[in-house]
C-alpha cells in the first residue's frame, strides 16, 4: 500500500547504519513508499530530516513521515530506527 506522501530517510556515520539503511529502503520500496534521501547517499543529521518533514507538511496536503537510522550517542550495537 503506497502512502500519499513521501517518507524522508536519514542515516548517521555509524558503521551499522548503512546496512540498516539499505534494509529500510528495500522494505519501503517493496511497499510502494516514495522515499527521499540525502543527495549522493550522504549522511543526514536527525534535525535535517525533521526540518524536511516540517517544510513538506507546511505545504498542506498529505503529511510526510520520516525515519532516521542512528544509535545516537550509544555504541553501534545499540543502533536502531
């Protein structure tokens, strides 16, 4: 089921963020979700994803969502979505 608005997806620089990022993209694509990611497969700070969603949602219409892949300040084994 496709969503009516995009899902913004970001990741940080932790080593395990990339494989989790790929998994998220595969699942979203398999479910017909339009995804917006950082240009050139770059890293995206959480506030940048939040801001992109807010800017999109101010336009009115269907509301966008977002996913950020990061363990934050925790060790890589605590990484998550």
